[in-house]
C-alpha cells in the first residue's frame, strides 16, 4: 500500500491545508519526521472559518 492509499481529508475551503488546521499540520510534521501515517479514516477540521480573522 502506498502513501496515496492513506490520503486524509480536510473539511475546509481552498486548495491547501497547511497552516489552516493544527490536525493537518501535526500529521504532516509527524509524517515528515517519522514517516508515520495518521489513523485510517482521519478527518481534520479547519481551526477557523474562511472569513474569521487571523489570530
């Protein structure tokens, strides 16, 4: 099974997820450092809405 078989979903808007969801950022960081994939069926939510002000 390749990495593409473990694609995860981010329920948000736009074309990228990095920086919009701590869940996605964490999964990408762990994969980059350890090669570990998130649990099958993982769905990450955005940390804020598309028109919410930046923190």
